[in-house]
């Protein structure tokens, strides 16, 4: 790194949030240095990158859903062209009804004009268009897919390094000093600092007041046996979800644990996923377990992200708390955060940390 350089921003964390925000700020002419611990604590590197605009068994959707999807397409496509490799893959999702009430939710929501494009055809119990068990039926969900996050983060790490904008460091907040002129970390100085370091921000002395609700999850990687022809080629979602990816590989997820905060797969979590897969597929024996991984999602108490500036320290910012939906939401929120930092634009009310009292 250049000696005596004063950056516009230090960014803590090169997960999806920190990477996309750094990419946008640098493209706007700002000098940035991203500090990352080599993804030792990153949930982004474990995440399957699923794009799912209808959440939960009630198929909940945000009023921002279409601007999210527009930003997803534009952002990942632009990065794919820059890298000359595909990061975003659109794949329809088969939503299997788990309860009889879900058919009623489908009938009510699929008729709403503003979200009709998310709902495809319904199918009867026992007659799914894929080789899966569907005793209550389900429907085809549109505008879904996944992002190849590890490949994307590897490309952006190289992109940042080429601009002398990435440094490997495990940052302790006690080593960050703040004064009227900006911030300092070791030999690095900047006008401001942005915390994009996932659930670790909950132990941050400046943003620890925000109500994080970290959520540990296991995800499995499976491989199809040679010659397997009776496996789905759509995303399957029925509490447990199954995602077909490249070269006969599948990702299976995911568990939720708010009590434990580590990145070690738990045997009971792995077993729960395998049992869920056995209920999901007609032929679960065609998939073999290759790898189990775990990460801690930076979820929040109200399931909305944390964006904004510390109420007492204008040099300190946060861009965090995207939980399990970062692949879908971070592209748009990174646009909003960039406009907030550089142009003073108002942040989305649902995400602005002003909604929580500082104490």
C-alpha cells in the first residue's frame, strides 16, 4: 500500500457486502482500502447465493422486490462481463406446499398484479414436474436463481488487489482510532470507515447497540452418481432446499441456529439436512455427500439490514445485517449506500439504523 496515503474509506470485510460496496465506491472515483481476514469468518463464502424473492411458508415479499431484482440482473451481469465469466444463473424454483394453507396463500398472492410475474403454474398433489415428492402439490416460482459467490469474491479480490485496494488483516476494533480528521488503523488513515464484517459488528464498540440476531447455518455439497438421470434440474424448496449447480453438483440447505456462533458444521445439523433431502427426492440415493460447511449469517432482530452513519461519529458507517438474502438484496442496497455516502441521499427507511435508539 502507498505510504502516507489517506483513503476516502476503509472497508472492513470482503464478503459480498464489502466487495460490492467497494466496487461501487471505486467506480465513483473514491479511494478505498478493504481489510479482510482471508474470509476466515465470512458467511458469504459458505452461502449458496440463492435468489428467492418469496420468503418463508407464506411467500412473503418486500415492496422493494422488483428494484432488488432489477439491481440483481444489472449488477451481476456487469460484473460477469467485466470478469468474462458467468456469476448469475437464473433457474426456476419448484415450491412444494408443506401445509394445506399454503395453497390458499398461493391463490391470494398469485392474483396480485404487482407480483404476478413471480408466480408460475400450480401443480396437483403427487404430480410435480420434477422427480420429487409433492404430496400436497406446489407451484413453479419465477425470477429465481443463484449467484456463484466464491467465484465472484475471488474475482473482486483480484480486482481490488490490482488497484492496491485490498489488504489481508484480522481487524480488532480496539486498534481503530477515531478523531475529528478521520480514522486510523495501524499505518492506514482514511476519512471514514465502513463496517461490512457480518455478525462480528455486534461486538463493535460503536455499533454493538444494534440488535443483531446471528444465525448459524449448515450447507452441504453433494455430487450426483455417474449416470444419474432422475434428479431435479430446478431449485427445489420445501423448508429444506436443493440447488443444482455445475458439473453434477448440488447444494443442500440450510439449518438455523441462533444459539451457537461458530463456523463448524454440527453433526445434528448435517443429519437434519440429509433427512430433509430423503423426504424431498424420489431417489435420494443418487446423491453422495461431498462436503459440509457452516457459517454465521449476520441476521437482525427485525430482518432488515443495517445501513447508516453512527449518530455521534460521522466518520463511522455500517453496511451490514443482510442475513440469508444478501445475494438478492445487496446489489440494490449497495447502490443506496453509495448514494447516501457520496450525495447525501436518504437511505431506505426500513434499513436506516436511525430506526434504533443509540445508547
